[in-house]
């Protein structure tokens, strides 16, 4: 099971389902795997900018948090998504 900090089970389920959805769409996009990864970085920055617009902090603060969260996600085992991808 995916474990992220002190997230409750329902949030973990939503996170895993979203990650699986993203993987499926990335693989079907026609992009190479590394181009898809680049798209994730761009999307993370866009989400951070939207969060800043909604009052979550400065663009720089939100982008730095997004970068840390992306790195944290890279530390997770991809095997946890098998339940959602099967």
C-alpha cells in the first residue's frame, strides 16, 4: 500500500488512482517516456502557479514545494500502483 506521510486511507486511494490515471494517459499520449516526465514537471509548475493565485503563497514558494513533492514522489515505489493499473 502507498504510504505518504500521515495521509488517511481515502486520500491515499485518491492519490493512487490519480497517479494511475496519469500513467495510463502518459503511455497513450504518443510521447516518449522522458517527454512525458518533462510534461509532469511543467504540469507541477502550472499547478503551483494556480495554487499561488488562490492564495497558497508566492509562486516561488509554491513552485519550491511542488519540486520537493515531486522528489518525494520519486522516492516511492512504482510497484504501489499495480493495484490501480491491473
